[in-house]
């Protein structure tokens, strides 16, 4: 994060000091360890993964006009959108500098591909926003792109740096991708959970922004005409009044769409678990499997 | 620019179809030719340079809240800031995908370094905005970072792709850096030139934004107390009224700061010209030297 331009370490440091789970870099470190990697390149590459993630968070908060991130004032709320856009660009460039210094074209390919797919996913989300008729498949495409791809890249490069056979690389990519899907599904459930406040977020942000996530998609599909009118008014037309969030949560509870979204997440979690089947048991394998449970348990 | 997400080619195509001089990619192509390069890698790399430039333009227009770019409605004015931020991220990622496919770690190092320096320069500019006491050196630091570094990288990679000795690489880097400084100085003069409208821009945009460029820095330093009060009110305090732009231009004319900024540009143009001295005469060398005159002549 070092730079002679003081605002850069200041702004980037604010976001990083605010905490966060650091899931993605941990996944790179654990994947490399699972592959019996003995060097130290995975540490710098884990930092690259977190820098790319941090850059997308900074830009996301500008796009979403968020005031809060990780329970603290968001960078754009403190320093303005301009600084968030530019420091995001800086961190993104820094990640590519670090990867270039590392020197693996395979890692560069995986993470530049992931970055392009993430940006595509974010644009796709922007274009499909406020559309309650969005299909489950289209929604999965978005979360695969915007979230799961970086999880997949994070674990895949653990195998690449350890120079492991293609099958292990693909197993770790699959683990990351499916864990990432589960993670985002649970994140979308949590947005409607009262426990949210413990994570420093506000309940119902997605609803107020008109974001169409799986709990809403299922409620729309399972609802009657009056209910669909409700979703069309609140989500598609963004015409919301007091009590609408409560009504939305009542409908999602009645149709069990929150618990069924958790069920869907368990499905992807199972795929992630099986993907690791080709690796012998070890302490770090247990950590990676526990991580699946951790990601899904957040929903309670 | 291809992507299954329709808005990406649409938005990127809008900006690219609007024209622009395509100076930077032309510089990569010409530099490679000057180095007697016979392959075709320089074409893809020239596209990378233009993509990085396009990404920074998209983000700049969000940061500056510009409505106009290359004489057309800016992308953020048509599709909103969100789309501009994300499509900029996409083009930036795409550039790194293309470079990775090309496979030169030297090129990756030069362009990832340049990207980080550009972002630093933009943040620096943000932090020093509205400060008429900015020194000429500090201003040069900003334009070196935000503009000249990409010019330097564009020509340098022409030598890298042709696998030329370090001296030629450095000569082309110096040519690009100094041409880039001259280019930005002239750009800053043009902002106060009536001919501006021909370029699809509005006269006095920098003044209204309170941007401190060399013509203002010199006018402040050469002005008396009353004049400095004027600059402090209009630039530092952003308190502007009708007739202020005319007064600013009158002061800059009285102190000859526009013509002296062109003189400064000629100085950097001369360094750029001499940097090419180690290359034998050729048609493409004449083109690169004519480019210096073209960049400076724009001011008339």
C-alpha cells in the first residue's frame, strides 16, 4: 500500500484496518499449503488477491453509493467518490505489479481473466437490477462472475504456485468457485437477517436498492398476483414506503425462500467439499472443509 | 472490447468511435518500426496502451463529473457513473489479459508500473487541486505521472518488443516522457484558447473546476496582491462570478503565461527530439519528430 501520495496508504489502510474476514487470501495460503508448497511466493500472491478484492470493494461502494463498509464509514463517504475510484485503480495496478514481479504468466492469466470476469459480472448486475423476473440461472451467472470467480482464482493459484498437476489445480478451482457461490448466497440471505447488524451492515440494504437476489427471485416465483404486484412496485419501480421491508420479509418467510436459499448454498458447499476429495487428509484440508461450514453457518 | 455483456462493447465503442488522436498506440507502432521490428506483437500491445488510456478517461470523467468527452456526451453522462467505473475496470483488466497472452514480463512490468504511477498522479492532483501556490515542480510531478508516464511506456515497449539494447529503450522512454509533458502543457494552454471549441471542449473548464495548471501558477507568481486575491477567490475558494474567466484570461495574457507555457512545452519537445538522436534517419523517425511539432502546434 506504500506510496509517496499520502492519501493512498491512508484510504487503503482505512478499509483494510476495518477488518473483514480476509477469506480470499487465506484461501490462497491454505490451497498452497494443501499442495505441500514450501516457498513464500504464495504470500505475495495472497496479497494480490486481497488487493484486487479491495479495489472492487472501493469501486462497488461508489457504484452502490454505500456509506458503510465493514461497520465503518465507507471510503467514499469519508474521502469522496473520486478518491475511491482512483485508489481502487492504484490497488489494482499494484496487484499487477506484484504479480509481474512474481513472474508467473499462469498466475497473471488467472487473475487478469478473473478481473475481467468480475467487471463483466458487475456490469451485468447493473443491467439486470430491479428486475424481479430474473431467472435463478441469470442470478447464478452474476454471482459466479462477481464473487465466485475470485474465490476460484484465489485457490487455483495456490496449486499453480506449487506446480501441481492439472487435476489438483482444477479441484482447487472448483472448490473456490462453489464455496464462492455458497458465500454469496448466504450473503444475500444475511441482508434480510436481523443478525446483520453484528456484521456492521444494515438490514434490508439490498431491498432498498432494488437488488434482485435469490430470496426475492424465489418469493416472486412462488407468490400470487398480489404478491407479484408488491415486488413489482417495491423492486422494479422502486416505489417503497414504511412497512414494505417487513412485508418483504414476511413473504420470504411464508414461502421459505431464505431457508431454501441456505439449502441451495449447502448444495454448492457439498460440491466444494467433494472437489477436495482427491487430496489426502491433512490439517489444512480440515481447515478448508471447516471453511465451508463457517461460510454457510453465518446464516444463523 | 468483445463481451457477452452488451453494455460493455456499447459503452467502450461509444468512446472509441468518438475519435481522439490515438496518439499513444501510434507511438507504440512507430517506436517498434523505428526499432526495425518485423513481427505483429506491437499491434496488440498498442491496443493495450489505448485500453489503459480509455479506462483512465472513463474514470477521469467520473472523477471530474464531465459531461463532454471528444465533443460528444461522455459515457458517464449517458450511462451513469456506475457503468463508467465498471467498464473502465473491464478495459483495464482486458489490457492485462492481452499483455499476459503476449507473454512479455518486461512489457507487463512497464505497463503495470505506468498504471500505478498514473493512479498516484491522479490522486496527487486531487489532493493539490485548488491551490494556486502549487510550485511548478509539483505541477510537473503531477503531469509526469498522470500523462507523460503512459506516453513513455507506449514508446518504450516498442523497443522492448523489438528486443533492442537498453540505450534505445531508454531513448524511446525519454522521447515519450518529454513528448507527454509537452502534450499536457499544451493541453492546459488549450483549455484557455478559443480554438478549444474545435476540439469539442469548452473554454475555461479547468478554471471553473479550480484546476491549477501552469498558466495559472505563473500568473499567480507574476501577479500583484490584488491579482493573487483574485486567484485565491476564484481558484482556492471556488467563488466565481460572471466575467471571472475573462479576467483570468486577461491576467494570463498580460503576464504572457500562456505563451510562456508554450515555451516550456518547446523545451520538453527539444529534449524529446534529441532523445531520438541515436537512431539513424528514416521515414518513421521523421514521423516521430513531426509528432513533436504537431503536439506543440495544437496551441495555435
